[in-house]
């Protein structure tokens, strides 16, 4: 299912000076399952863009979020070129997916424990939207979400895992990838 809204935005400037007019469409799509049907197709069709190419690119970019609603922005130029930016679902949604549960409740939370590897995976997914300056700090943010949801990490209180990170116990696991 695709939900969305359309906004028309123009870059400021005079057309005579060569300014590019942009149109922007914002939609919420199920990861990897966007279709050219409403509202995506009807919103993009009049903009002169290849709807099939846009849908294929959205599906390629959102395939890792299968089963989750993902915010997507499509910017289209007057020439029919497009640029897609994909947001990520909330941290709590990613944690529930990693745990394989639909809902975390006071009844099931005490029995839920996620691996630190899964926490790191979620931190990597959310990293570009976080203010954390390192992977280590991003992981600690996700651990804070685990704490507020009542989820244990490798059977421990998330605050204990945060202390272990501070003590350097997981430095090898949290080493940044070289670009």
C-alpha cells in the first residue's frame, strides 16, 4: 500500500537566468513494494518522468525495509530527471523487526532480548539521520531506545551494555569501516 501527498516546489530564481524548476512528491511506501498505481503514478505521470523507472529505483532503495512503511521523496526536474531520497523507519520499528515481533508490551518486554549485532545493524541503518558523531555513539543511542522499550541486549540491561562500550569491550565490533 502506498500513501502520500504531493507538493509543488520551485527553486527560487528567474527562469531566464537558467533556474531549474523542481517538483517534489512525498510518499510513504512499503519497503520494496512501490507500484505505479495511486497515488505515486498519478502524482508522477503529469511531471513527465518515467514512472516505471522511478518505481524500480524506489523498490531497489527500499528493499532492506521489506514489510515496513518507508518515507520517500521524489524530486523531478522539468526535463524529467529525478532524484530519490529515502528516509528510514523509526528506531523502535527497526528494533521490533530485528526481534521478529509486531508489538513490545509490558507483558512480553521482559522476555525480549536482542543481540548487540542487531543493535549495531539498526544503528548503521539510522546513522545518517542521527546526530551521533561515531558508530559507537549511534549504537549507544539505539541502546537508549532499547532501554525505553524494556528490551534487554544479550540478556543484559542496555545501560550495562552502554558501560561496556565505554570501557572498550566492543571496540573491534564498533570500528568504523574505512571508505
